[in-house]
């Protein structure tokens, strides 16, 4: 499944609900050479029929892995810098400094990230700004904006 030896970024989706969002995030991962991690349970199936229906016809090019728990990914990427995206953060995405190999953790569309995860290292919680009239941004839109900000910071694709 690996497209390259070292991914530009690691994108971790914690219990995603909507296959189309995961598909769009996966497409962006292919575009920039990032690895996608899916933390179960998922709100959809990963068989060929369901992937095709969700528009994931490029899935064979995606470096991805589904794991049973967040701890599985954390232990495998313990040497990496982890950033958590939440609308409750006080720090904006462009106030952080990103490097190749960093990890970006996104919560599910319906529940976000659990408070216990956000409390672990609050200095690494980030958000995109939005006006108070908006409850939340689409997960795929947020992930794409964050990934391209990271790529911009470290000078483009490897």
C-alpha cells in the first residue's frame, strides 16, 4: 500500500463517519504524498463496492492503513510531532511550524475529538478561524486546508 518510503505527512482520522469526506481526504493525501490512517470504528465499510460508491476510485494509489485504536497509531508514530485539530483550540494553524512527517489528528464529523485527547497536550491543538455564525467546517475542507498549509511551510512536495 505504500506509495513512497517516507510520507510527506501523516493524516489520522479518528472514527470517521462519512465515506465521502474520507474519500476526499484520501484524494488529497495521494496528491501530496501523505499517509492516511483510519482509526476504527468507521462509519462505513472499506470493501471495493463501498469505496467505489464513495468516489474512491484512486484508492489503489493511496498509502493508508486502518487500525483498531488511536494507541496503535500513537505507538507507531511516537517519534513524530502530533497536531490535533479542533474548533476549541486557541491557536490558529498558521501560528504553528510544520515539518515533513508531522501527524495531523482529526476527529469524527459527528463528535470531533474526545476531550481526553484534546487535554493531553493542549499546546498542540490547532484550529482554522471561522466566524461565530458557523458551527463547524467540513472535515475534508479543513483537512485539505491544513495539509496544504503544512506543504506550503516546508516548501512543497518532497
